[in-house]
């Protein structure tokens, strides 16, 4: 599918066919596409919890204000952010480059993040946002629909997936086959309202 078609056709679908499943090769394609998303210093802050257990899904659905797509979609992904990825064996992020590049990037990365807790959190969540959009567009390209959810009790979901310390739940993403189409778009703001040339007035 053309990328612009995928962008236009990707909608937040709420109702999924509970009988539809996703072949393993499609799930691997989604994850492989997501892994190509850009991150600051290539830190790859995202962590994916693929929830396949139906009982666990039912509990997450309750924590998500009983939104049916949590249980009905073919796949439920709890997209998490590792706030401390920047200091977790960072040489991994530059394993395939020349040593001279690593010798520059690693100290630069440390200087960028160290002692800046808000920045660490912000960058981890930014990375998850970019990864989520990549995943959803890839899903559309494979013929699936998706829905990013922020309507849930983050503390409950964190407990249910046994979230490690230093991590945040960024969002839930349901992926599957639509049972009902998305509602019409609510209305996009005109470009002249959102695009600013050079500086705000």
C-alpha cells in the first residue's frame, strides 16, 4: 500500500472481529517495522508487551474502562517506555558502527541524559509515540486496523503486566480486523491554523 494511502486510511477503529487472528509472520513484520523507528541516540526506549492470555486481556479491559477492543482485537500491545534505556548497556545501540563513532556517541549520549529526569522521561515517551505510529501504519499496510488507547488506569495496567521499575506504560494498541468502520473524522484543523512560518506572532 502506498504510504499516503495508509496515512489517510488509518483510523482509530473501536469494534473488532473477535474471531479474526493475526498470523505470526504478520506480527513479526509489524515488530520489525516498528524497530526501524527513530529514537534519540538510537536508544530504542520502547518495550512491547504482547498480551495473548485471554484472562489477562479481560483484566486489562476492566482497567481500560471496559473498552471492548482490548479483548476483541487480534492483538493487544502494551507499549512501554524504558526511561533508563540511555544507560542500559548503551554500547549496544552503536554496535554496528566504527569504534571511532562509538567513542564520540557514547559520551555525548551520557552528557545529554545524565541528571535530567524530565528529559529522560520525555524522550522515552516521544520514542514510544513515534514507534506507535510506525506500527499502526505498518498494520494498515498489511490490511489491519488499529486503535491507540490512553483511556486506562496506568497503575492497574502496570501491575497486571508486572512492569519493571524505571518503566512507564505509554499506551495500549489494539490491532485486528474491523467489525465496524471507524466513525467519520471529527474534523481536521486547516493548515493555516496549525502551520506557523518562522516564529509565532
